[in-house]
């Protein structure tokens, strides 16, 4: 969508590339601050990026 690599996004947001990788694979739940940074960068609501599962 924004033609970014994981490394590019990680540098913009201030995390490691591995963090972005794990978020994409649903193996890491980001902090509220990180979720808000991602939403701000992509100009969307947090709920458009993340959702609660019934088991959460």
C-alpha cells in the first residue's frame, strides 16, 4: 500500500524490523503507543489495523 519494507517502517516507527515482522504474523501484540503510532502513520483508526479476537 505504501511500498515500504519492514525495515523502512520499523525505522519510521522506531522499532526493530523483527517487531514489524511479528506484528504482521500475529505473533506479537503491540503496546498501545506502538499501535497508535502505526495508525497515525497510515492515517487510519487503530481498529482498522487491530481487532480483538473472541478469545482475548
